[in-house]
C-alpha cells in the first residue's frame, strides 16, 4: 500500500508492520547467516517450525501484518527477494 502523501518506506503502517514482523526478520537473518539463497517454501517451513512453540505463531504474525511472507520480507532492506519472488538472500 502506498500512502497518498509522504515516503511509502517510512509510513506509519509500514513501521508498524516492521515492528510486528521483527521476530520473522531475526529468524530469517539467523537462517541466512552463511550467505546462501533459500527458497520461500523452505523458509516458510523453517519459520513455522521455529515459531510453533512460541506464543506468536507464524500464521498469526502474517495475519497481524496483513501480508504474505514475500510482503513481509520486502519490508526489510536487509533482505532481497530474487528470481520472481521464489528465493531469498541477504542484500549486498
């Protein structure tokens, strides 16, 4: 969603979504620490397994931010979604 006025990167909604999805960013950065690319399906399975025992589950976080996994990953400039949205790697 692009706000009517101002910078879409720093809008209040985007900032709120980043805060709510911060757990996902932390887990993804830890998973991609070796610098390799991971498919979105493998990443979703990893996140579901890691967050299953947590109070905030993976589907609940996605529901709160009202985005799919690709949208959440695109909120963070440290991550780069490549190959038509099928793989994720750390941004250079």
